[in-house]
C-alpha cells in the first residue's frame, strides 16, 4: 500500500501542492491584500462621490464667470490691441494645491514650456539663461513642476489655491499683487485648463494686454472716455481674465478628480478580483494537499 501511494504523493508535490506553513502564510498575505485594496476602493469611491457633488456647483460658477473672459476678449479684439515687437511677455499659470487629479497640473506645465519655446527659443527654457519671459504660478503643484524645469523664469507664486470655488475678490487680490510687484510686461498669457467635456480638458491661453498696449491700440480711441481710465481698465481686465481662468480651471480640476477616482475604483475592483482568484486557487491547492496527505496516511495504514 505504501509503495503504491508514493507516486501519487510525488505527483502532487510536483504539481505545486505543498502542505507547508509557507503556503498558509501566502494565503494570509493574499487575504490581507484583498482587505487593503477593498479599503482603498471605499476611499476612492467616496472621493468620487464628493467630487461629483462639487462638480455641479463648479460648473454653475464656471458658466457665470465665462462672461468675464468674453468681455475682456471683446475689448482687446475691437481695439486691435497687440504687444509691441520685442515686448516683454508674462505667463500666469493657473494650477492648484491639490493632487489626485490625473494630469490636470502637468497639462498646464507642458503648455507653458511649449509657449516659452515659441517665444524665446531653447534659450528661454535653459537652466543657464536668466532672460526670457517671467512666470507666475497660482498653486503649489505646477510651482513644483516648473520650479524644477524653469527656475530662472519663476517670478512669483501663490498658494492656498483650489480649496473652494474662486471668487472675484481672490482674482483681484492676485492681480493687485502682480501689478504692485514691479514685474514689467506688455502682454500677459494666462495658461489654464479649459473644461471641454465630462471626460476631457485642454490647456489653453487667454491673453491680456498692458496699459501701454491699450493706449497704442489703433481702435482704442474710438471708445468714449470722459477721463483717462486706461490704467484702471487694464488692471480690471487682468483681474477679470484671472477670475475666468481660475473658475474654469477649478471646474476642470474637479471633473478630472472625479474621473481619476472613478478609474482608481475600477482598477481596485479588478485587483480585488485577481487577488480573490489567486486566494481561491491557493485555498483549493491547500485543500487538495490535505486530502493527499489523508489518503497517503490511510494507504500507509
């Protein structure tokens, strides 16, 4: 009996059935991983639900704020304002302090680097060059990215961005800080994420011109003005544009976060299924191994 049972035992061992403490430890590890991934799935689903709730409010604010950006564009378009040749350009990068939003921050970072290459060539983005357009960053995420890539171009940065829906008071405070900082510019290019659809966003530019550019615009004199308010108009236009970009960028960020958390939840579900399958196979192998031991022992007796 013992001799006839030996081939069966060897076959079971060669097939990977081992009645050892290591196998039980592996099963316990798989069980713990399943529990951990399930906890992560709960968190990502909760974050997705929160983002979905915030998105409706952010979209309403975005639709209301778009009028500010449209008004600015009409003024500069109708006045035919342009920056003087060789004039100084300033980039304002609209980001936030929050993560877990997919590629929302790297999108404006790539767009900024691309525009800098267009304006100043390779020298504008080299570490050795101290010249080139200056960059102002709203938000810590893009600040960290651009601070590593373009440290010589960084002029100002603002934090505490993205905690809630931006207001015009926030944009006015930022614009006032920029104006009083002494940074010279003829044209401001605001780099922000535009809300394209429920599944997409796109990095775009919104241009704002300085007081001098407005004064020298060919058709600006057609506007009736009782007194010279060009300086106030230029500052107000800058605040308007920053507000419109902040609010639309915020809506795009919330939407991106919702999509990122949805994808993370789906990935967690797939991982749970795979781990559960591995656990079941391991458990079946352990049961088969125990049966082999019982049959072998019975045959030996």
